[in-house]
């Protein structure tokens, strides 16, 4: 999967993940499998004084890493729910806490 194959809301979230680099994104709603960034959404960055946590990530179209494609595929499978937290390391989503509605 390439970056240009993502929906606009997925691209927006991917850009935010790259911008955070190390830290967390909190409080994202998932509607119809799409991430929704709202006023309640926040980021928390992990910063180490004196450390160079920057890394070069191309802004143009590129092939997405497996962790990123797996992440977006999971959002599509969730369909409706709420992500309390996405842990980000090196510009990649590595863990998320999801709140889902119970359907019986």
C-alpha cells in the first residue's frame, strides 16, 4: 500500500503520527473505519533533552511500512469505536487502546 492510496482522514492521521514521532495521540473517534481528529484529540510527545529524536520521513508518495498498513486495516475492521491512546515510536504506531461499543 502506498501513501496516496490512503483516504484523506487516514493521510491526516499518518502525518500527525510522523509529526509526533515519539509519544501518544489520545482520543480519536473511529467512524465507518475512518479516524476522526476532533477538538478532544490531543498529542503527548516524549522528548529527551539533548537527544536527536528527529528522523527523515518523505512527505511525498511512498510505500507504507507493514506496521502502518496493519494499523489502518485494524481501524477499518473496528468500524465504530474510540481510540483512547496510540503509542508512537520512531514515527510508527506500535500500540493502541481501543474502546468499542458492545453489540449483542
